[in-house]
């Protein structure tokens, strides 16, 4: 994961927390929807993934697998693929740096 993406994911986590969707307390990600910031990030990363990361990780920090809640697939036009969220089986709720 590159420096820029880690920084964006940390900012996205803050946005989710501020809107009441604290990932650390969620156990079912089936209904999780991308935020507007995630949609914008997808546009910058066609054919990639937009990750949901829980915890307080800085731009130079390694993110452990248990802090990654999951990811959405991004198509070639930079659009998040509907229904593509893949939960991370190694994710641990309430994991924090």
C-alpha cells in the first residue's frame, strides 16, 4: 500500500467514525456503503481496490492485516463495483494501533 493511499484510508476512517458508522463496532459489513471520499479515491485508482482500515495509522505506518476491514473492487473507469465488497477474514473489531 503506498503512502498516499494509507493517508486517504485513515482520513476515510475518520469520516466513517464521524458519521456514526464506526468500523470498530461493526460486525456485519454487508450493508456498508462507500463514502463520497471513497468514490473519489476510486476515480484515482482504476482497476484497483478501495480499502477500509480501522485504527490510528499514519502515512508511514505499516497497516496490519487485522486492521483492514475489507475492500471494494474498482473497475477500469474508476467506479466502485456494486456488491464487490470483500470482508477481510483476518479483521479484528476494536483493533487499534
